[in-house]
C-alpha cells in the first residue's frame, strides 16, 4: 500500500475519460454511465407507470439528463404549454424563444384549427419567421392524438443508455475548450501506424506527463530543475526530447 501511495498521478480521471479525439483515452465515465442508467429507469416509469411523474420528479440526477434530450411530440389534443414546455425540435432548449404574445398560460392546442391542422395565420403572426417554419413542419396523425414524450436524439424517439451517455459527454465538452485544430491533431496521432506504446508515450509527452525535472518540481518531488547532462537549461519535456545535446549526439 505504501508503494501505491507514492505513485505519481499525472492527470485526473476526468481527463482520461475524454474521447481520444479530445486528448483523452476514451475511458468510460462510470458516474455519467450510472446517471444514464438511472435516467433509463425514470424513462420506463414515466412511460408505463401511473406514478411515473412522481418518480421523475424524485430522481433529479437522472432527470437532468432526460430533460436535456427529451421533448414533446404534439398531438391534435395537445395540452403542452407553448412558452414553458419543450416541444420545438430545435436543440438545445427545445423551447420557443419568442415573447408570450398569446399569454404565458397558452397551450399548443390554441395553435391548431378545428380541422386538425396548424392555424397558419395565427402561427405566422405570433412567432418569428424561422420559428414559425419549424412549428409548421411538425406533422399530425390522421386521428385525435395525445402528446407523447420522446427522446430527440434517437430516430425512434426512445431513450437508451447509449444515447443518454453520448449526450452527457457532449454536454460536458461544452464546458471545456476543444478547438477543431486540437481534435485534428489527436486524430492524426491515434491514426499513426506505429506501436501502440509509442503512440501512448507521444500522448503523455504532449500533455507534459513524463517525469522531467520541471514536471517533478510541479509535483513537489524534486527541487532542482536544471538538466543534469550537457546543459544548464531547465529539464522540460521539449528540452528532454528535442533539445538535449546528449540525445542529439546519440541520435
């Protein structure tokens, strides 16, 4: 146990769980995976159980993920709120961005004509042009139908753990800066036709996760940063792998 405690932890688990294209190792985030599975149970109960709404409200951790990717499919007898519910198929909010000109308590049924089609003049007068077009593109069934809760990120509208986990990782990445150039670099690295252990070493070196003196000082293990051979420069990752005179002679 003492030997384990003395090991150096170069990076966080969260970084390792980033996808390889974002500089991580693509490990599964077990916390997020558990959240996705809990959301699956909430989804099943909300679909098939009379107490589904109560269960949904009592499981906030899984509910957060469900709310991020679910919306209502409008039926001809819709009771969905126009301004406070998620029903417009336009990520990421799924909600109208227009002012509540029809009243904050208005429901989508008000936008449907007696013939069971959209009230086009009312919709065009009440919403911005782009939003009106999205609403008018929503289909209706041929019979009287109720609203149905669906998962937006699945063609069948059904929530799965895989879809939930994927959305959770996407949400996490939005809070961290991953430029397209960085992603292209990591893709190029992992596509190199060299030994896997060499690719992993390059990956660690790019993150400055190799035991140079400068990196060891940052970890509180060493006090001297000067390269002990051939130079009086700080022993950084670049100095060790690229500028070291001894290595250049050996090469």
